[in-house]
C-alpha cells in the first residue's frame, strides 16, 4: 500500500511532463509539415560525394 504513495505522484509527474513536451512541440511547429519529409526521400541527390580524406 505504501508503494502507491510513490507511484501515484510519479505517474502524475510523467503525465504532466509528457503533456508539456507535446505542447512545446506543437508550439514550436514540429507538426506543421508532415508530408514533405516523406517525399524528400524520393528525390534524387545529384551532388557528388566528397573525395576521401577531403575534410
């Protein structure tokens, strides 16, 4: 029974922090464009790779 005194506040902290992270992501625009990243993989990258040792 005493474990509930630890698990209930810990669960509430986890829920609040998850909600805060989600709201932060929405506010910063992380979910604004969901289509472009999926289509970028289909585009060709015509740039030549750098030669070895050229950094």
